[in-house]
């Protein structure tokens, strides 16, 4: 969907007496606060605020209009293209933001002219700033607590997937909330807050399985004598996913696959790693579970019934590349 041109003029205001949730005032405006979030993966990061006013005519502005106005306000303030195709509200506390491919977040730095105070010399810092700032601004002004990101209905990918994988976010599935840079960096192999203890477990940070195939873990693990998340992801790719989702695809840089260990779960008494599989080849992330102890069963997860695909131990002796 294409963003509709809104008949809205964003006017900078001087007054700082603005409440936390956007409110309609007798003067015919919504008082809003733009947030430039410089967290960049650290809880010690700063947030700068800039108040604006959104005029309305006879009817109060719809939530989607407010969301678009906030994105446009960030664009005007920073000089970065916070271009959004669409926003939707799956429930009263959530918002789904569909980033445009010509946004700075998706298209990259290019030769864009930055406004004073908003120059970024690396793509990682830019990515975090744009995602953090929009999420913080939406939560600051609207009655939403959960923000989902996507781009043209597909998982959010970046121009620098290897760098973002090392930061704990190689790709953002459309059904995974954007928790903020501090959350993802703090779960990326202990690269988060200084002094944080993430244990001695096997924590993946963007390790490649094959060309164009990346795996990452968002959780602390201590596999011990059991299979590690990386080994389970390798088995899942080589025995179940390889040449299966898109026959003939080599999963190059133009069509990457991301296998992210997001949690642990129990199925029929078996402890399993839960993997989110996403990439440009599909419009929704798939979820698989792999048992990491003796049985090593593989399940395709679904809301109705989990489908047992077999054990990695048995699949290793079968030809899984023809389907």
C-alpha cells in the first residue's frame, strides 16, 4: 500500500508542557513529542525530545494519521527518510509499521545530507537510531506498548546483515516485536551492557552456515553434552530447509536466509530449541523446533498442531534435497 498524502502541516511549537499521550486540545491541535533515541544498544544512551503540534479540523485525527505525522516529523527534524508505507493496529496495544524500501533504514546512507546532530558514520548506528527513534516516538505519543516492523509485508532486512547479526538482529521477523536495540545487543553473545553476565553457554552471533545463510541466537544457552543452538540450526538447514523452501536457490546475498534461535520450548516432554526462519523468499517467518538432547526431533510449528518431520539422526541418512 502507498502512503496517502495527508493534509497535515506539522508546526514546531515552543511549549514543553505536553503530556505523555497525545491529546486533543481546545485549540484544535494534538500536542506530540518527537524522540531522537540514541540508545545504540546501551541503556546509558540518551533520548532527545522535540515538541510539535498536529492541527485537525472538525474531526479528531485517526491513529494512523498520528503515526504518519510522527514519522514525517522525525524525517523533517533529522533529515533521514523515515518513509512508511502503511501502519495498522492488530489490537489496542500494538502497531505494525511497514517501512518503505526508499527509507534510509532500508536503502542505506547513500549521499543523504544529514541535519546537524544526526550524522552517522556507520550503518549499524544508523539502523538502531531509526528503529529506536520511531518506536520510542510511537510509544511516547500513542497508547501502544508493542511495535512490529516489516517492509512491504516481508521480514525487515538490512543492507549489512552480517554486521546486524553480530548485534543480535540479522533480520526481524514480522511476528517478532521490536524490543529496542538494548534488548537485541544485550542478547548478542554478551556484547550488551558492560558487566552483564551471560554465562558460559554457546551464544551465536551471526555465524554463517553456508553462503547467504546466517544463524543467530537471542538466548543464553548451556548445551553441556547436548547439541548447541548452532549445531541444531545447521542440522535444520542441511537436512530440512536446504533447496526445499525455494528450489535451486543458493541463498546468496540477494536472497539470504536467517535462522534465529529465539527460545526454548518443550514438546511431548522433549526440550527443544525454537527457531524462527525468515528471509526475502517468504512473506512470513516460519517456526521450527529442534530437540537438542538424545532424540533430536524436528517439528514444524503451527498454531493448530505441531508437525513432526523426523529426527535429525534419521534424516541424515535420507535425501532431503528433492522436495
